C-alpha cells in the first residue's frame, strides 16, 4: 500500500475517523443429497453378555432418589466431568454427581411429576447453564449452577410440548416442539424463536446439534420434498442450519415388505464419532444409521434384539446406546464397525444415557439409582477439554453448498449488482464533502491530537504499534465466537486470527513491493498500523453478537506495509487492482485447502496443529473476501477510491464480484430460495444507514456554507440541488 510519513499519516487518520461509520457495514469474520439408504450390513453380530465384573462395560450404582422419587431420563454432563440428573417426585430437583462420586442436590420451583418417556431432555450450554425441557408443556427452564437461580422461558406457541433439548457450539440451545411440529431456538438474550418443519405431521421427537452448529431432528415428515434434490421422503431426518433454515430432509431408512415400501421411524439422534449425526430406526427391522457427507444415509447392521432408544458419544470415541425392551446397553465402535452389548443387571431396564462422570458413561432405569458404566478411559481425557475449531471455521459452507442452489446464486448476483449501484451515490457524496472540507476536518483532528505531539514515530515504535494492533485485532476476531473463554480452543482461534492478519498484510505488501521495483523505484516497506481503527473493530463485534451472526462482522484492524514514495493516480489504481485480485485468489485457494483440513479438525480429539490450520485457513478466506469488499468501497482513502478514479468499470466489476462472494457464501448460503436471514437484513440496513450518514455528513457542511453566505433553500428540489452542488468557490445567487 502506498504511503508517506508526516502529513499523509495525518490525512489517513482523518479519513479513518470520517469513515468509521462505514467500516462496520460489511461482514468478515459464515450439494446434491442422496437420501436413499445403503442397507448392506457392516457389523458382525456379537452375543449379549452379562456385565463384566471390571473393565469396559462394568457397572457400579449410586442411589440418588429418596422415597417416592425416580431418577428420570434427563441426564447431562458439564465441562468439569460431572453428571447432572433430574429427580422426579413430589417436587423436581437437580442432582450433581462429581467425578469423585460426590453428590449435591438443588431444588427446582414448581411441583414434580412422573418421569414420562422423555429422553435427552437436559443440555448444558457453553456458558455452563443447565437447560431442561419436558418438565411442563409450555416452557423450557435454565438453571445456573453458580447462583442456583432458575429462569423459565415460555414457548411462543401455547402447549408446544418441548421434550428434548440440545446445546449449540455458539452458546445457544435448541429444542423440539412436538405439538406444533417445530424446532425452537433460544439465543443468548433468552429470546425463543420457532421454526416449522415442512410437511411434518408427527414430532419432532428427537434432535441434536453437531459441532458445525447444524441441527438434526427426527420426525414423521408426511409426504414432503427435499429442497436440494426434489426427492419425496416421509419419516425423516431434517437438517437445519444455525439460522433455522431447513437444508435437507432425508429418509432415515426404508423397509420393503412385498411390494410396499414402509418408512421407518427415527427413535434417537446424536452427534456421534467423527462429528456426524447417528440415529436409530425401527420398528422392524431396526438398527443404527449415520448421515454421511453429501448428505446421504448409511444403515449399519444391527445384531442387538431391539431398537436403541438413546444414543450418546463417550470419551472412548464409541457410540453408546441403551435398548430398554431387551434390558441391554452397549456401544458401537466406528473404527472396527463392531457392536458390543451387555445384559443389564436383573430387573434393571436402562432408560436415560449420557457421558460421565469423568470418562465413564451413566444410565438411569426409572428407579432411584444412577448406573455408572466404565469405558476404560481415565477421567480428564474427555474431548470436551481438547481443542475445537472456532465458529469462524465451523460457520463456513463448502463450495458445493455455497453454489449448489441456482436460485440463491442468481439472487445473490442481483443483490451484489444492486448494492454496487446503491453504494456509488453515498460514497461520491461523502468523498465530495470530505474533499471540500478537508482543512476544517484536519484542523479539528489537529486540535484533538495536540496533546499527543512530540513523540516521533521511530521504526521501533512503528513495529511495536503494528504488533499491538495485530494482537488486539486478533482478540476482537476471536471474540466473534460466542464460546470464547479461557480455553485452548479460544487461544488457538486468537493465534490463527493473528497469523491471518499478518499474512494478509504481507500479501498486499509483497505485491506493492514488486510493483515499486518494476517501476524502477525499489525501496523497503515499513509497518504502519492505526490503533484508532480498533474502535471500529469493537463496534463490528458488537453488531455481530447482537445480530447473532456467524462468522461475524469485523473491520478496522488497519495493519499494512507502507511505502514512502507517493504513486500517481494511475499507479495507485494499478496497485490497488492487482492487490485486490491477489487477495481474492489467495482467499479462494485457502477455502479449497480448508475443505480436507476441516474434516480432520472436527474429528474427536483432533490434533492442535490441525485445528490451528483449520482456523487459519478459514480466517484467511473470510478476511480476504470481506476485507476486499470493504476495501473496494469507492471512498478516496480506500483501494476502491483509487481504482474507481483510475477505471470505473474495473472498480464496478471487482466490487460486484467481492460483494457477490460475501452475500452468497457468508450471508445467504446455504439458504433456500427467497429465505431471509438476520445477517443479510442487518447488512442491508447498515448500507442504508451508510447512505443516510453520508447525506447527513453532507448536509452539516452545506448548512454551514449556507449560513456563511446568506443562502436560503426552500423546497425539497432546491434542497437536493444544493446538496449535490459544489460549495467551493461559490458564485453569487
């Protein structure tokens, strides 16, 4: 990026202040299905056996319930390895079982009830809150383990009958509503939003959330059409994205009896090994299935004598299950494709199931006990404590999903072109005002900066400022993840974002350096950073969190490698064009490299290096794409201003291309045609605000000019004509 010390730095600082309102307008850090199942068995039957006296599969039990109380099927594990259980009796209460077998009890308000047939009715959000569904038909409940406070959130639909609940990586929770055939979402502010499932006439009655934030729900879908393939399916697994849009409706399985195809029900669904959704199906035949990439459904041969009613992934990376009718429990090993089942103790019928405490599994049996099953994994080895990819990486769609829907692509092109046309006018208005009144604006800034003068910008000071802005800017980027906290995952996200910011500045600096050398003016670039831009970055993070948008809005981390030689208008246009094209190409390459790395990084117990590279490539892609879009705004102090002044057609082409990528990949993908979402609406609103602020900015100085020259404007047409007129060297009126 061209630059020069002294006055140019002051001018650049003034420009950043004047354009701060525009900087938060653009986000940075967001295939064809084959639902026909494969019925070929992949598992050799294993005879049921009694529980072993020790080792994997052995059972110990702990009494939790008192007289007239039952340990329900509502179980969940917190990050410390403890298990929480819901006790039903005269009144409800929560019980915590620590890894050391210690037991604590907490009363819940309201009367108790019978345990019912609820599974997965408890979840733990990333902030440690414990969520309950199924205790009444009109609300869900959040219990705070730190304060013991209880908060009840009513469902928008009366008597919605929430039964199962699951936590999302972004800190929110989802639950099903079997009465209105909806799934519902509770955001960080406690707002409940309902989403209807297409064609559903029974259920949903089971759901889970995978590490990418997608929701998988099982329901009888009636006769409905998969929006991606056009195939008709009935008893279904629905995939929804984090915004509540139904992406796919897959037939769980089909059983052919004579000439009749019978749809099989989904009984349980869980995020299993490999971060993929696993599900159980029946009534006959019955078995286990997995949704593979594509997505497509694969059936797994099932030697156990009935339907697994609850599924949960253990710290041993096996998928554990309970089969109440035949008094069984056991696990499926994805590495060997083997199923191992055990008979529960006599008279014990397993019901609820969860991982923990520690590295064990626990189930309930509609009695007063919690049954702990050993897995052979030591406490503290849980994947919950390992490094996981950031929301920036998990929110990215694949190229197939981003461009797989022609209607969405066409709509995104129209929005990008319309946005280009809309942005041109307010940008011109802003530039005209800034150019005409620059001495006044510069004087304001000079007065405000007077107290800080006298400290020379030495090379060492510039390097320290550069490093500090990258470090703080990367922190803002990591804060876009709602799950950010004191964890290795958050530290990895911060490091990856810092490396991405440094890489982006280096790419542009290298391109500009090559241009200078070929123009016969070789010189070494120097680091230049503007700390003031971090205020804009903080505003972007705030907008992202309020809009619940992932990957998130971020701009304002201004770190470049500058040059002292001032380029001509033509040269500035050349450099800005080549730098933008190079950035976009590097971003696309990073996106393609991210695909295989993302698969490795989302595996349970993924290696730190894989997660770091995953976050780094994702940050490179989103920062390059959105950084190019915001940098191409046709403002004098951005690359877009230089390109537009050199070649307007080149600017319009590049800006439309960058805006199309932002809209289609980050804001609308993967979306059904015509669907609207908060991130896209927020972006449109912010662009409208940009136009309004540009007009207000112009009107402020126009009023000053009219007052100084005694000019009176009457009527809208006269006002608009005066607003668009030059106020430099005015002529008498």
